[in-house]
């Protein structure tokens, strides 16, 4: 464990359990359909990589990058598209892959955006969920773990672009950001 981590919240083993469970659930739900997994950069990269490797059916992938945070630990509520989709999505069955859902601002924006582009269906898959922080009511279809209101890093999640490379999810020491 590195010195900036207060404690490990989700271990590598627990992450892989969630990945396997969710991949199986999606395979069952999308029997006979072809899923387009859309990962939100950069936070979803680790989860996206593991999830698609655990998924054994035919699928395609794409990425989008949006920002709502700036440099702090609070969502600003404004969502900007930094990198758009690279494939047409009309008629597609999309699963948005996210690292963590906090206020819900990012996902409600993206879900509406995909709906307007005539996707056939749009569901949301997230490794982590902070239900107590929700501002916008948005249904989340696949959840790895619900967590308390703590700022977490690792396995794709960052604070000021750092710590994404940690193989586990940890709670960041308060002294680092306050
Ligand atoms: P929302 O729009 O408030 O739901 O924010 C979602 C995005 O904020 C996530 O995709 C993360 O990039 C970021 N975020 C929210 N909570 C955390 C956290 O605890 N650690 C790191 N990033 C977070
Ligand atoms: Mg993110």
C-alpha cells in the first residue's frame, strides 16, 4: 500500500469477483444481441479492460471522454465532451462503462446524449456507486460495489490525474486534498 492511501477499500480479488459477476449477468441479459461497450475515459480503463476480457460473447467497444470535475474532488455539474464516439450508435444496444457514479451528473448527460442519437437501448454499468451522493436520479443497471461517501483512488480512479495505476481501490488520505 502506498503512503497516500489511508486504507484499501476494494481489493484486487474483490474487483475480479465483481467483474466476473457482472460479465455473466450481461451475457444473460443480452442473449442473442451484440453489446457495444462504451468506456468513459480515463477512469474506466482498468474496469473496461477486465470486463471485456471476462465477457465471452460477441461485442464491440468504443470510448468517450467527458469532464465534469476540474482539478478538485467535487463535481461541477457541467459536462464537456472532450472526445466523442468513433462509431455510429443508432440501433445499437449500449452499455456505458464507468468507474464510479457520484452525483449522477455525468451519466444523466451521457444517457440523454445517446438517446438523442437513436441508440436502441442504453444501460449503465459501474464498478463503484456512491448512492448517498446522488443529485440526479439515474437508474444504474450493473453495480460492482456500493460504497460510503469517501474519496477513492486507484484501478483507474484519480486525484489530480495520479494513482490510476494502483491495482486496488483505496481511500485517499484527507491530508492530500484538504
Ligand atoms: P458524477 O458526475 O458526480 O457522478 O461524477 C462521476 C465522475 O466523477 C466519475 O467518473 C469520476 O471520474 C469522478 N469521481 C467521483 N467520485 C470520485 C472519487 O471518489 N474518486 C475519484 N473520482 C471520482
Ligand atoms: Mg470518470
